[in-house]
């Protein structure tokens, strides 16, 4: 058999499942199909007999077979491999065709001055679509279809001075109270609400603005081409205004607000990661300011961030498993860093007896600085440390209570709960387990929680509160009167105690309005079998009015300052009934 049997080559060409074209090219002319196999005809959607004589560029736009003079002399050269978008009459949409080209010997063209080429075609449409799908998935949020964090940062990085305006802004949007929707209505409703919110935001921003979803309920708007930084506030306010109208999901109306942070930069000096961080920081300032508001990043926020990082590092060290709580007496030693507990007594107005001791956490930094809860609790929340923090505080407070008991003072201890703690399904079980491990009883623990957090407690959180109440743990509403639907909360939540906020106590001797509010709160609480504690009692005039109104207990500087445990001297302290003046036996 000859080395190149023409009949075998013909059979291989015709019967190959791979689409093949033999083309010729003269100098300066486009390639012309001389032969095609059935696989090529099927791929290109043309009758086999109609292919010879057609220009390759007609069927495969972009596949250039034009040769410079004498190029065909290099038989091994002329390599091409491209992926082309091509169309055919029987295709509903263009398909992707991979075309590889290889020069043939001059003899293959039948004329020594005519170049020949073999074109090999593969339909790679499905592969290309899969690549496009993966590329889109890598750049977009699957729920809303908005761009994601990675694509957001890429677009920020592509901003330069060529934009029409000198300023670019990042507007960071975080929904207020969205977790409550997920907890009460389920994640499906929550997802539908997020999609509806995304539509509202998209409709409120400018056509040139880009909208991204970068987290559960976090959205970010890129605003290019701004004339000045303040223009970003107008965008933010339009977005906030669009949520003033309730959203309807599954036949139920939802009102959602958002906290907004803004960061701006010159269009030719954008650091994507830093700009996003600054907007995030400003958003948290908006949250801290009471939600549903807008804050713009400023230089002082960066200084606060540095301070917050020091607090976070100190918290993590204090809450590490190997960390040891300060020994008795060490709380007053500025050289001792870590989590410390100070205490303030709550005393019965009529008898002078101790009702319970409220534990108040303090964080001492390595340089001796004392950090208060208003400073470190937001840091703990953002760092996901609230669970470990509450566990550490409860263990230390129970240990201190055991020492008081050994000294003959058997008094309950009170602890403040962060609002999010009651949303944890394991919180009640964990707390009861720690109390049992300390050899104590649930009735010797009082959990205090702000009114706003308790009013948000629905669904699983209500189950947690009911389990705590059923176990014997006391529950107190802290800062009562500063939230919403206060009197309704007394019936709905059924606490053991109600702590009237100091803002009302401070003015009751002179303000008939505040006196009326306190009177109503005391009457309502007593009707429901609840005791009333007055916070911030500092004068005898305040105490006299509270006693007249029937308030049960008092807390404040008139009773005792917030002190380390070793300075309380509870075993020796006595309070004269009706005056709450400390006296020794």
C-alpha cells in the first residue's frame, strides 16, 4: 500500500465526524472552500453541494485566510486557532465555532502558485455558554442578579480621571431590622423582600450608578461622575425615601428602613478596598445614631477605627479560653488588663434591704485605660464576640456571688443582655448550664435587657424568654420608657421588674409630666405583679417622690456608686429604710 493512499485520505476526509474544509487562497484574496465533508455541512447548516466555491469569511466572519506574498511556501506555517461567533439559517441564535487552520502542501491546491489550507471546525457553544455562566456567577449575586463584592471592587479599581466628574462615591446601605423578618417570616419571605428592595434601590439611583449586593442585607451603590462629595447624599436620600412606602411580599406589608454610610474620593485616586471600608464604617456610625439615617465618612472615624481595633484585640485576649479572670482585689490595679466586673446595688426603698447587685463589665486595656460597655459592646457585636462575652461575664459574676455568699451576703446578681442574645436558640440552655456548674440556682440571677431589644423579641426569641422565666431566672426591662409601646410591653413580655429610665427620675420633683409618666408606669407594673426600680436616683427629693408613688426599689449614686467588688463592703453595709443612707451596724 502506498505511503499516502489517495482513496484512504478521501475516505478519512469524507467520513470524519470532525467538520473539515479544504480551502485555497491566492495572494491578496480571501479563502475559498474547495471541498467540505458532511460533518462540516451539518455544522454550518448548508447543503454539502452548496459549500464549494463559497468564501470562508461568508460562513465564518473573522476567520481571515488572506496570505501575504510567498507565505504559502512555508508549508508548516500559517497556524490559526480562533473561537468565532457564527450564524446559520437553521440556528435560532449565533453559535460559537472553534476554527483551527493548517497550511497544506502546494500540491494539495492543484496549482503550485495557489496556497491550500485545512480548516478544522468544532462547535464549542455549550462550553462557551458554561464559561459565560460561570463568569456571571463569579461576578453577580445569585438572588438579586446584582453585581457582587468582587465585581464591585473590580469596577471601583477601573475608575480613573477620565470620568466626567472629579468625585466618585460609595454609598453603603444596610437594612434595619431585617433579621427579624427572617426569624419571624422565614428565609423565603426574607429573600423575596431583598429582591423587592433591590428593585426599589435600582429605580432610585441614576442610570450611570452601579448597584451591588455584597452581603445578607447589605447593598452598595457606586456613584461616578459627581461634581462634589455632597452630591452623594442626594443619592442616598433618594434611596431612603423610596423605602418610605411599604413593600408587599406574599400579601403582607413590610416597612423597612436602612442605615446609610457614604465615602468619597477623587476619581483619579481611588483605593477600592479602602473606600468600601470607609463607607462601611460610616454606615455603622449611622446605625449607632439610631438607624434610618445617613453618615458621611470623616477623618475622625479613622481614628475611632484604630481605637476600636485596640479594643477588639483586648477583648479577644480577655475572652480567650486560656485567659484567667482577675483575682479579687485586682480590679483596682491599673496594671491588670482584661475584663473586669464592677457592681452597683439595687436596694428596696421601704426596707433598705438589698434586692440584687447589678454587674457592669469594664475592659481594661494593656495601657491601663478603662473602656466602658458603650464603647466595647459595638466592637464585640461586629467581631462576633457577644456570645463569649456574655458567657465570661456570667461566669465571673457567679463566682463573685459565691464569695459574697461565703461572707454571709446571699443576694442575686443582675447582668445586662445584648439584644441579639435572646435570638440565639442555645442561649437559655447555655445560661442554665453555667448556673448549674457554679452550684447556684436560676432564681439568683436577673437578666436585664433594653426595652427596644425585648420588643423585637418574637418567635424563637420569645421561646428563649419564656424558658428563662420558667426556670426561675428574673427578667428586668432596662431603661423603661425610652422605647415604643412601653405599657404594652409590660403585659406582652411579663418581666419580673421594670427599671424606669433615669431621664424620668431626674425631673420628677419638678416636672408634672414626668411624674405622671412614672405614676402610670408604677401603677401598670404593680397591676401585673411586677416590681419597679428607679434608675439614677441621686437626690433625696427624687427618692421622696418615688417613695410617695410606691416605687419598690432604687439604684443610683444616692444608694451606691459603681464599684469594684472589693470596695462594696456588702457584709458591713446597711441602708436605712426610706432614706437609703448607708449605715454601719
